[in-house]
C-alpha cells in the first residue's frame, strides 16, 4: 500500500529500555519511518551533533548519562534542529516534569505504557504540520 516513491520520514528515537526500543522500532518502521536509534543521552547528543535533523524526535525522559530533558535542551540549541518536532515518551507522568519538558521546547508528552495507534497518530500530526 505504501508508495515506494515516497521517501520515508526519519525519526530519531532515544530509548534506553531494550524491549521498548524494539517495540517502538517495529511500530515506527511499520508506519513507514526510517528509525535512527540512540540508546542513551550521550549517544543522542552525539547524533544531534553529527547527523542531519530528522523529521521528528521521540525522546525518553529517564536516560543514562544525560536525561531526556538535557537532550531536549541540546536539540533546541542546535542550528537546524530548533523546529524539529519532539515528542517525549516516558514512564514519568509527574506534572512537574511534563511542565518542564513542554516549557523547554517539547511539542508533546506521552506516558508509558502507550497506545501504539495513538503514538503513530500523534507523530503523523506533527510531521504533517512540518510538511
């Protein structure tokens, strides 16, 4: 059903939990995204400094080395990445962290466990706005 002429959208997925990362990669590839995976905050920071900006970022909050909130700040300061939509995806549903993430430049915030259809719908909404 996918048009082979349509280029895949690139998503930077930052997720340290292996099972969650595998599930997300499966869901995103099935939704026709090309997935670039960082397994911790330090690797995410390296990717932000070395790859072209993706179409969207899916960012966990609780990560080894640098937190998702620290990575979010790095992304928002990087030229070319400032307008990339960022969806935070985390088990931490504290109002304080949600507020901090949104104030720091996240476009959306989803709490784990997540509904796969809702996740892909939210991503599609942001990517459609960017197009």
